[in-house]
C-alpha cells in the first residue's frame, strides 16, 4: 500500500479502478472491504479507495483518545491529499460511524453515504451488546488478545468462532492475525470512542446526502435497531437487506452487497444520473 501524510500522521491507502471515487472505511478487520475490490459491479465502474485508519496495521499509531470525529477529519484530509474534492463514502460497523460523522462535518465532500450495519451503541440493544461482549473484554484485560478477538467476532457475527473464522480466513487470509495485532487499537481506542460517539435523531436528520442502509437478514438485534433508527431519522435513506448473512455481510456474500451498493451509487451519480 502507499502512504499519505495527513493531519500529522501517515495513513496507508490503496486506489484501484477508475470512475467516480468511493472511499471505503473499515472497522476491526482493517482490510474487510477487500472482497468488494474484485466484484465487477463496483470494480468495473468506480475508483475504489481503501485505507487503514490511524492506529491500524501500518498507519501511524497515536495515543488515546482518538475520536470518531478525528477519524472523519483524517478521511477528509486523505481525500484532499489524493485530489478528490467529492466522493461516495461507504463504511462498515464503526467505519460507518466515521462515514456518518464525515457526512455531518464535511457535507461538501460527501456525495452519498453507504452504511453497512452502522454501529451505534446508544440504541436500546447497545447495553445488551456490551454485556454479551463481556468475555471479550475480560480476555483482552487478561492479555489474551487472540481470545478477545475470537470472543468479540463471535458475538458480532452471531455464530461460533470456528464458523466465523472459516469465513474470514477464506475471504481474507491473514486478517485474523492482523486483528489480533490491532487488538490494542480496537479495544483500547476504537470501542471507547464508539461508546462516546453522540449520534442522535437531530444528527441523523442533519445528513442531507442520499444514504444507503445495508443490513444482513441474519444480523443481531443491535443492528436491526440501528437500521430502524436510520429509517425513521435520516431524511433521504434507502435500505437493502442481504439474505443469508449477519454483521460480516460483505465478507460473507460480497456479490449482492456490491450489487446493492452499485445500484445505489448509480442512482445518485455526480453526473446527476
């Protein structure tokens, strides 16, 4: 990957394809969007930009706190560094939170916003989710980073770790090992920032660009409630439900996710199509 100096840090990034730019923002699996880069629905029509947020993989690690707003500022600066004045934004989980904040802070930069199961912990199921993830936090505090990632991914995926890992290993070889290396960033910085992130009805109503909410049909109650919140609060929102998947929807079934995104982007192109 290439490296860009932005906001006093270096961010690793990759740009593939041509067409209208789409910035992809990942959460705990730093390379989670890789499967979409080989899906023709997106790869043949768009310039896809993926990057590692500060603290992930080889991007600069800075001490906490690193807020969702800071990540949004980094994302905007990266686009500027790449000479991209306006882009489609797509984020998954906590990466979707960064995308939503970017749409609020820099509406001039965001053409559309695709939220793949936005993680918003202030909905009623947020507390129950934290309770379910308790073993992951305990494992992390005890120094068992591998066990912490396994426990957390099992909770978010809604399946046992062996099943979850098999899917990730097939689509993203090496991603689990990298997530273990990034455990300090995830548990020590990212999750606390997500828990503190304020995104209520007034914030959602402030997003004026077209928004796509993508939900897995077999996902957990947290993301079902978040989707309902978006449906009732965001002015211009469309929704797609992908069958047979949970929270790791674009890793489990990249083709229908890519198709849903491409259909949405095509309807809200910068050319006004």
